């Protein structure tokens, strides 16, 4: 019952989002100040109704509508800042292993220096 109600209501959330987006010109689709209201309204609607119906959020249906909004309206938007990806696996492995390998060396150095200090005293 809850899932059926939520499914019907999310469709209304989507329809309202599409209604709000009809006033946005194609050239403005990537301008956050223009699309933030409809986009935030969609998210708020999906989240509020999930909460009212004691349905988990985020959920698959809500995510489907968010992805649908990106696919339909925002797929041509590019980010002003570059997107950073994980480095290649071999580089990542080297970045992880190098500090780990340094630890025994540093421990040995500290022990050796502390023994050396006691010998002088």
C-alpha cells in the first residue's frame, strides 16, 4: 500500500518538476541559479512524501527520478571545475605501500637512535 501510494505521488512530483522546467530555456539548463528551484523542489517533494508515508529515503524510485532529470535536462552540462578520478591502480598501490614500507624503517631508526643516546650517557 505504501509503495503504491509513493509510486503515484512521485509521479506527481515528476510532473510538477517537468511543469517548472518548461519555463527554462535550453540555454539556461546548466545555470544553477535558474534550475535550482525546480531541481530542489523535485528532491524535496520526493523526500517529504517518503517521510510522510514512512518510506525509506533515498530509495530506488526517487533515485530513478533524479537520474531521469539529469538524463532529460542536464546531460549536456559540463562542470566548470575538472572532475577528478582515482589514479591508475598501480599508482594507487604505490601510494598506499610506500608509507607502509617506511614505518618499519622509521621504527628501526628511532630504536637505533634511542639506544645510541643511552650509550653516550
